[in-house]
């Protein structure tokens, strides 16, 4: 029997963080309403025609979100990305993240002075005067951009509000961030006590120049602008989900499952349950150490959990990790087989024990030796664990009978942590627990 293959590399466009059904059905109806009415504001005055979307470069993303109200009633929301033909808001569509009055004040504060400086620069009598005016305009434009970004107040599923600049590394916010329809839809739901359950987005209008998006086709949110914001809003990086399983790219420092006591409650499971309350009580199929980042499989149903557990126990799941090891590892590739058990006097440490320890097996392959910013040398390594013992990769790296080089940032078996443990579950492959199709997922290295 021919077996369908599913492959997912996390780049360009992310998978929708919510199920597409039933929102997809409502999105198809929205397409028809736009094409039939020939205006975007068909619930308003009907003065914004769709013609502009079909000019070269005029296409835009539209989205639909299905949510549940406080009384269990279904609520339908729709949004367009950015502004629509010069309109920040239109009747019947969710509002822009930036308040219109605040936006008007912003324009009055910066737009007119910036334009005046440009006009004065063009009319300048000397080159020195022109350069001075352009420098002032450039500085004012920088302040204007910073002020504009402060108008965005991003809501999160756990009730917090965060600044846009805090979401992106180094505060480098791509142009247009926060304006995509997926962000608008979730923002509206989270700020109006609505529980989001399904979302679908489609492209409308002339295809993009690179032909990556075409008229009426459905796409997930973009990686560059949407993914970091959705990660912050949902407090999780949801790589994939369907009716049976969820794949999460876990952050370093986050527990896979809740521990004992309120201080250890925060975990992938508890965060995911905020979004999907009906998940099984124990939905994580396997675990990653709190300090380790990377791909984690969770089940939406007891049957999916049971079948995934069977694949793990029968070693049908393939996993690969990337790590930075302290110093220079001279071996290019090989196999490590060592026995370890819990050190009961120093929990959660594991200790070497040839008699009572459980044997663990790891294949490794050296990628390259790198010099860090502080001048130290590290070895970038691929690990392919054939067993799943506690702290297996950390022990096989650090122990003298293994590689003898601890993973950078290992606070248990190395020289302590400054920012993180440099170990990441990079790739996963397995059979879908219900359909049987072969699935592969891989991530970019986070370090």
C-alpha cells in the first residue's frame, strides 16, 4: 500500500496555530460575499470596491476566526491585513490594534513636521543646510517609528499585555508587524473575552510578484512577522496541529508537564490547555528536560496518545538533536553506550552504574568547531538518541566514558548556565497515530 509522506520544515509560512475547520467553511463564504458584492464594506456603506486588490501588488490576506462567547455561543470574526484602501477600520471587520484617535494624534505629532522638513531640505540654499535638515528629518522619523510601535499593545492568552518591540530579538520589528489578520483576529478575541477555536486565512487579489500567494488560496501566518507575535500571544510556538496531535517547539526553561507545587505548574501542557481546554489530562506523549528546547508531541485524544506511546516504546519514532559542546571534540562520528541510574542522594542527578544502571545508546556526528564571541571554542554536534533515558544526551556528552565534553550551559553536568542549555530537539519523524502517514518535522537551530 502506498504511504503518503508529510514533511514540514519550519520556515517561510507557519502552519495555522488553530484548527482550520470550521473557520475554513466561513472563509469560503466570505470569499463569495466579496466577489458577489464587489465591495469590502458590504455590511456598511459599500464604498470600498475590491478592484484595487487586483492591481499589480494589490493583493492582501483576509482571515476568519471562530470563537466561543462566555455563554458558549459561536462568534464569527473577520479581518483584513494592514489597512484596506486607506481605511484603518471598516464596519463588520475587527478593529486595528492601533486606536484610530491615537493614530490621528500620532500623525499630527510627526507626519506634518517630517513632511515640512523634507520640503525645506529641497528648497535649501546650501548643501550644508540641506544635510542638516535631512538629518533632523531622519532623527524625527526614527522617533516617529518608535512612538508608533508603542501604540501596539499585544494581548496574551494568559491575560498579560506586552509591547511589540519586546517580542522581536533586539527590538528589530519588521515593517507591518501587528497588522496581519491573524494577529488582529486573536487580539480582538482575547480582549473581548472570546475563546478562539478555529482560524483560516486566504489571499485575495493579484498574485504576489514571487508567485508564492495566489487569489483565493489558503495560507498559514507568515514566519517573519506573525510567528513571533503569535508565539507571544499564545505563549507557545505551535508548529502543527490537527484533530489528533499537536507539535510544539518548546522554549528552553519551560517544563513539558506540570510538576508538584504552584511554582512548577507552568508548562507546555498547562499553557496549551488555556487554548484547548478539552485536551486529555495527560496529553504530552514524551518529555524534554526543562532546560532543553525543541519539538514535543502532544495528543488531543486518548487513542492518539495510546498509539504514539506504542511507537515510542517500539522505537519507531526518530529524533535528532543539535548541541554545542564545550571545547573541541576530535571524533567525527560514533556511538555511545553507557548505563546510568538516579543518584538518590543528589536528585535529579544521574550517576554511572555498570551493574544497576539502565543502558542508553546515542549516535553522534560532529558538524563543526566554532569560536564564540568570548573567544571560547565549542563543537556543534548532532545527536541521534536510540533510547530515551533521563538526561541521556547531557550525560553522554559530559561523562569521561562518553565524549568528555559537557554541553554548554549544563548546570547539572557542566560548568553552569549563563543564558540557556545549548541543546535543542531539532527534528522528529513518526507515523501519524490515526492516519498512518509518515510525518517529518524540523526546526532551525536556535543558537
